[in-house]
C-alpha cells in the first residue's frame, strides 16, 4: 500500500506575510483514497508543527527563515515523507506503507507480552519525557452539539508552561500553568441546552486526561490481559503495538528502542438508569473516546495533540424515552515547543479555573489569520452553518 500526500500550495507560496510562509495540503491513502487523519506536519529538527484534520487537510504557517529546511510528514504505519520546503511545488508524493510481521520479531525479542512492554514504557516516563522546564504554544477548540446540531464553538490560543513530567502527588490537580493568549467564541452559550454541558474549565480538564503526564494508575488486571499486536513503524523507527479490550478499549504505540510512549487510543462506555440528572431528564449513557499523541524533539517526547469526544444520552425522567443527546468535541494541538526555558507564566497571567467562555478577550482577526489551527473540514463547515443561523461567525467573535 502507498499513500499520497497531495500538497495544494497557496497562490504565491513563497510570498511572505508577516514573515510567515503558508503551506496547504491533504494526506490520503493511495489504495483506498481515504484521508489519513491527524498526520503530523513539521519542520525537521525544529520545534514547530501542525496536524492534519479528519479529512487529512492542513494549513501550516511557519517562519520564512525555514524556507531552506525540510518538511516532514509522519503517520503511524507509514514511512516518512521528507522534502525541502522550497521544492514543495510537486503535486503528488507517493510512499510505501510500512509492513512488519509480528512472527518475525517475536523470536529475537526478550520482551514479548503486551503487558510487560507497557509496564516498561510507564517505568521509563521520566527518561523519555522532559524533566526540565518547558513552554508550549497551543491551539484549543471545543464544539458543543445537541442531537447533531452545533450550538457553540470556542477556540483559544494558549501558552502552557510545565516544570517536568515527574509524578505529581495529586493527579487531579493541574500542574501546568496556562495563559490564554487569544479567545474567540460563538454566541451559543446563551442556548438553553448549554446547561447540559460541564461549565468547568474544559481545557484544564483535557490536560488532566494526559495519562502519561499525570502517571495515571493502571490496574494489574490490565497488564495481565494486554495483547501484543503486529509491530508498526513511525518516524522510521519500529514500534510495539499493545492493546486491551475488556471493560474498555486501550491501544498503545511504544518505541521499540527506548520504550517511549508515542500514541494512546482509549475508549469507554458507561450505562445506567441515572448517571446524572438535569431538570426533567436523566443521563443514561456516556461514551468517551480519547487520543493522545507525542512527538520527539531534542531527544525527549513532547505532547503533539490530545482529542476527546464525549457523547451523552438524556432521557425523560418519567417515561425513560430518549429526549436528546449531547456531544462535546475537544482538541488541543501543540504548535511549538520551547525547551529548557527560563520563561515562566506568572500567577497573575494564569487562566482562571472557571469556563473559558466566561474569560472574555477582544477578538483579534489578524492574529488568527496566521495562527496554526486544526483546519476546518466539510463537517466543520456544517458546524459553521449551524452557528451562523444567528449571525455570521466573524460577527459573533467580535461580539
């Protein structure tokens, strides 16, 4: 199998706007024609990058000083694509998909059980992840939907400071210091259904779900029942793939050389007669899906992105009939990493622990024009159509 990375360059690709170059493109699988979601697009050896959206599309804004550097596109299970920035006028690039047979490697591996591999990876967190202060530029987005219709959108540009990946005493207390740089949001927070979504700081909640950062405890039963799947490749390195599928689904991708955790997929479902209640309805179902991805820079693994989708069903408290469902979609993309930084986020600069929708910032249209975000998909354009029933989205941001 091969995949095609189709790069559609903006008009005047090498024209510089505010000393930045913009590269736009799409990542698809050649054999199936399907998009390769969340492929990483970075400048080789530099702390800057972005990811493709669910349709494999991206817009990558980066300083013009990198025009002679190398663009790298990475995807789990595929060989890297690399090319100089200045050569990116080519329309199509085809690469081989990596293939590794599990039976060929089991004979020589000293560790073969999935649980043992995962246990070693967790024991090496402080070796593979940063133990010196670092700062990250990030993009946060959350979308709130009711029965398939979007009612609210919030996006934020943030700076995130962290001391290290040492195990915290309290894994439920946020260790990172977060500064909101820019925030823009729609008007939907006045919608009557907004009350059915958590009003807490959702970005803080998302960061606390970083299993590796907070060293979340793993039950012994999980280690004992993890399976080893076919090995894979990422960034030209061989990868262990281990999974667990009993009361929840967990899949972990681990570097075979240093046991660094590269990627985690997690899914769980809860059902019950009354998981939560609001007014005349009760919550009878919660579905939760999480992806955490890390990228290596200067020998350490740094957060690349987190995505979480939470789906809930609300039933009539008396008849038990389904009244409506809600869906919260959250993304955090890390655009740039600053290692061993002396810069700190002061307590007066930190975001507050209440909902971001209440932390008002003036809308800066010029800033957002060249900030790396997760590019909107066709589905996102439906989101925009839903939101613009009240007013154009730009107008909502300004208001």
